[in-house]
C-alpha cells in the first residue's frame, strides 16, 4: 500500500517513497541469509549480557521500573534481570536504556554512526508483551526467530539510512534512526499492515530528532546513555497509536517548507544507499573485550600492546602521537577537563591513557574514583592527534569499512617505540571467527554478575544452539532472565 489518508478526511495522498520502501521491507521481505540469523542471535546474546552488566550501576538503575512506583501490568513487558512487569512503552525504555548504558553494545559506522542493537529495547518489549497476551488468549506466541527477523530488519533500516544520510552534519543525534527503525518493526510485530506501518513511520519522522548537544563538550552527559531507550520507547508508543487507527502524514518527509527534509535536513533528500536486505547485520561491529566508543577501539588495542613497554616509564614519556581518521577527530578528540563518565568514554585520549597505564579498560575506569588519578591527565596532555587521510578513506570504503588507529610513544631521551597500528578491531567482520567465541565468553561472564551459575549455564546452552534458540517461545526465553 502506498497511500495514507491525509488531513482532508477522504483525500488520499501518495506517501513518500522512503516510507513505502521501509514499510514494505518490514512487512514482506524474506531474509534468507543463515549468516544474518547467526549474527543476529549473537547480537541478542551480547545485548542482553551488556544489559545485565549495566544493572551494577546505580546511575542506570535509577531510571528503571514503572514511571509511577508500584504499578505492574499483567501480561506486560518483563525487564530482564529484574522483577519489573511494565507496559511495553516504558518496558522498551527500560530495556533500551540497560542495553546502551555502558556503551558496550554493537556499533555501525558510516556517514552517520549508531548502535543498531538499541532497537532491541522495543523489539524485546513488544515481542514479550505480544507473546504473553497471545498465550493468555489461547493463541500461539511469537518465536525467538521472529525476534531475530525483527532485529535483522531494524539493523538494516537504521544502518542503510546511516550510509549516506548524515544527521550529525545538521546537529541531530543518531537515535532518530533508532526511532524510525524500531517504529517500522515493532508496528509489524504488533500486527500492523502497510497502512499502520506507514502512518507510524510518518509520525516518527515528524517528531524530528534529538540534538547532539549531550554528546559534546561542554554539555556531554548521561542522556547519551538513555537517549536510545527513549527513542525505541517512542517507537512503541507510535506503533500502538497506529494500531488504534491514528492517521499518518503522506508527505511528512518531502512537504515543501514543512517536511522533515526542508526543516531539519537542509533541503536534502533522504535516501536508501542500497536495497534493504541483511547487509548491516552481516557486517555489524561488536564491542567484545572492552567498552569504548568504537572510533577508539583500535587505538585502545594499540595501547594494550604498548602497556608492557611503557608501564614502568610513564614519567619518561615526552609525547604520544595518536594517528586516526577524520570521524574520530570530529567526535572523540577532547582536550581539557572531563566532567563525568559520559565525557570520558567519548574521549580518545582518555581511553588510550587508560590502556597504556593499566593494560585493560572496563566500565569502572570511567568512574570518578579512577579518573582522579593524576597520571591519566598527565598522559592526555602529552598526546598529539593527527589524521591519516588513508585511514579516513578506508573508513568510508564499503569494501574495507576499517576503523584504523595508530599509537607511538616518544620518550624524553629521544628514543621511541614502534608505531603500533591496528586497522580492524576484534569485533569487525574481518575478525569474525576470532570474535564470535569471545562474544559467548562475554555473554556468560556478564550473566554471572546477575544470576546463579546453574541458571547461567541453562541460558548459555540454549542461546548457543541456533535451532533451539529460534524455536523457543519468546515469553519462555525472556522468562529465563527474570530474577
């Protein structure tokens, strides 16, 4: 269906092609790639494990639970790792916030960057809610394969939009693409057809987008850790409204003067850089061994390699040269005071300093207790950041999609280390077979921070079996994560 009822009652207007293309893909495109389903299963595992780790941090858990204390929703959305049972809108906010809090879930880098597994906040919330209500009505629930399909499609919508449509260039935050992708797939999971999906999608675009203010100095703050939860939650709200018959806006993108493109995108046309299938899921980047903004992942790996050489010579260092790509310079090259964990985990120099000093990087390293170590800022002050144009070109090359960085230490006595270069982080597709076993290890160790070992073994055994995982009822799988 390619039209929506407009605001003139019985006037039917043709919907913007982008809305139609996304809706048709969400509802009817068949995913045949076994690799996409394999990676999607690991994305679900990785995201839920990361969510469990986030429950150790009070700044995250203060956001969880019902909006009004004490409210519980029968057959509602359950929040993994807790006893909360919420409406699916706020359930999506809870789950999405947990997944994103530690900056440890997957990543996609292009003209726009982002974290496609943010969409799992809405997907898991709606899938659990729909399945539990179907069972209560004597109907068949959704299977975890349905969750994987929705995840593949949400990844694809967000990631393909990101390939050539740069929100950051106009000051908007990447979570707008989370809201759009989540809106499409959760409306489909709710049982919507073409009209409902298009209506909901048009409203998602008409919402506009968050400013990137909270990601940049001097305003970097914790909103960046709940912004995705907010976006995927809003998607569920819009999907539920569409299912009740709320109208949409056919030319919400293209309308002269008042459409999204003219108002917020400098008059540029939004476009899909490639046909929607499963490209993004197959090529998504995992954060496996440490939480760091992805443009810095290879720089931190370089710092780890240099740790043994410099750990006893920190005071002898005269300069540290960080060679990187243009996007890293624009986003995470930070000088001066870093005010909070959100500031630190988006600072290239801070992350490299931690790697050089400790040979490790954990979420705790961003907290105030560690940050007050004077050696960290002393090292930051010795760092010079330079761009390698080859790194910048290869970052955008669809055949390479590298995230290259290099680190070299220069000592006061005139000696220097080798220039340590790393082109692809361990979570990159080119290192997939090295990374996949470590995703399972990360999943297990994350679950052990929340559940008894016997329960963890049960969850991991099921999650590592592709066929059993896909055939499991959604409400049964989510039930394993309830304490």
